[in-house]
C-alpha cells in the first residue's frame, strides 16, 4: 500500500468521488467509469496529481487513434506477470475524468493505493493535460488516422496536441513511437529520449495505399512520400524524395511474423542484440504493432524483452477487440471498428485470417461513433464481394450501410437489414451454418448495445466488473 498525500481538500475530493462511484453502482448507471472523476476534480482540481504522486513506479500512458485499448491491456498483462499489477482506466473512459475516476476508485478511503504503477489510455486531445497532471515515465503513441472529424478536427490538430504533450513531458520521460507511421515518427524529432518501434517484414508490404490512407506527405517539405509499401493504412516504409525526412530505423522491431487464423500469431522481436519469440492469441497486422509497442514500453521501464515476450501466450483480448463469444450456440467474434482504417483492418482480419463468410455489421451515429457516417465510403467493403455469404446490417444507420454494400457490389440477396440488436444477433446466428464463425463488426456504441444483449443472455459479463 502506498499512501498518497492528499491534504484536507484532496481527502474530501476522494471521498466525494468514491461516494459518487458507490451511488452510481447502486443505481446501475453505467458502472461509474467517469462521473466520480468529474466530482472529485470539482472538489479538488489537483486530485489527479495528488493521487498519481502516490504511484511510486510512475505511469505509462498510451495515446493515438487506434490500438490504445489493446496496447494498454498488453502492457498491463506483462506487468501483472511481473508481479506488478497496475491501476488502469476502463477502456472507453479515456478522457482525464476516466483516469481520475480509476485512481479514485482504486484508492482506499484514506488515499492508499493498491499498486505502484499506472497504465492509462488517453485520447489525443486530453494527453497534454494528463502529462501535465501525472508526469508519466513513458508516453506511447500508436498511430494517427482520421477519426471522427466532427470531434477533433484535422489530423494536424491532433498531431499538435501530441507534440505539445511530448515536449512538455517531465525530465526523463521516454516517448515510444511507431516508426512506421510518418506523422507519429515526426513527433520524435528533437525529443531527448525516444524509442522507435516498427515492423521489418518487407515481404508483407503492400504496394498500394488503401483509400483510408491519410499521411501521404512529408511533414518537412510537403512532398508526397515514396512508399516502399504499407502494412496497413499509411503505416509502412517511406521516405521523402527530397531526402529531408525518412522512416527512422526502429530500435525494437518485429522481424518475422506468422499469423495463424484469428487464434494466434507468432512473432520474432529484435531489440539490439536481443531477440525474443512471441506467441500471442491475437490476429491482424494492426495487432502486431500493439504487441511491439507494448514490449517497447515495458522495456523502457526495465522489463527485459524476453521476459515480457514470454508472458504473452495467455493474454486475453480486451473487450470487443477479437473477443470471442457464443451467439445462440454459434461461435462469434467481436471486432470493433471505429474509423476507416480501423474498420478496414478488422474487415481484412476477418476475411484474410479468419476466413469469415458470415457477418453482422452494426453502424451507429451517436457522439462516441462520430455523427457523420460518410467515413463508411472510405472502408473497403468491396472486399466482401464474392466472399460474404450472408450479411446482417443493423444499427441506427443500417440503411446507409445497405447503400454502401450495394455500391460495393455485394449481391442484394445476401444482405439483410434487421432492426433491433437482439433480433439482429439472432438472425445473424441463424444464418451462420454449423462449422462457420459469425464475425460481428460494430462501431463503438453499437458494440456496447450488442454486448449488453449478450450480457443479458448470460454469454458475457459486464465490462466494468
Ligand atoms: Zn520532405
């Protein structure tokens, strides 16, 4: 137990937050993942700083567009296996209030913390404030893609938030950056301590940028990059033709990889003269990055590469991220897709690695999903053509998906629009023959709705437990 020094005001803030959490749990209002943070901060705006100071092992924060939840979960898994359990915020509660709520929740009524280290996932726009308030030891940036434009504006604005956070980090902070994402790599210039992580598997580079690709231009001179190829989106091997910017050589890299369906992938990871074999129950190239970034982050706080790598065999995927469930007895996989690149990658994982032929696609346009659904035109739904045997479409904007799939030339007799979450799950399961897996690809709030149904049916436990 570590005691945070809270003072009278901080103590009051902690109690106010903990009481709020108790009440929201008693009233079943969403598990209280952020409201206690709001209340605590209202009583003492320095409460997060005071509580975080009680973490004598410091904290690791993870930001970026995609992969935050899985990367954080991998880091926590490695630390757990080292006998160093971490305090972490709930997936999805990744604003400053969510981080505050996590510490308020885990602290005792007297302010003692049950762990010495924090692992926090945080939205890009909230990162500068989190860094100021908590002074982390490691900041991980996964990638930068166009997300919901109505929420954060342009990609350059997001990059500016990240740059500000990285330059104002405490002395000794290590930035762990994705070398293969040009906009993320550019953030590392002039920083005192940077570890670049990436993938060195040129045989897997694809020649063309998919239509979801964003960062095609040199951040120095604006010339279009020359891409040797991409692994996904704009993440790959690149250089500026004018020679003023190129992909940094990653210090820690995946040098070989084998993806075996959706159940397991095997990687070789190299860092200097060290190398380690990794088996991890994940799939998809985007998850290869989550793994190497997690290994780089834990290595930055002194966990040897081989030890960390050896723990990943029994990693359990985070909720909605390759999460396996049963729907009316049929095996099903939940694959969250929040933006064009994310959706492209889960679609590719389902088709290429999962050999998926039966799908449930669920599109919502609520605040957390992004209210403008035009991004579905940047998703490569053409890959379903000739593959999909049956596709159930549901959600607030199921009809937009139906139009999109029509343009993707998925035959109309294989598409079914079903209203109602329970009905959609049921219909999709019934349409999936024995021996096949149902692939469920929802946007964020659609995933929460579908999970709520599965929880009521007893196949899943609520995510806040
Ligand atoms: Zn240039």
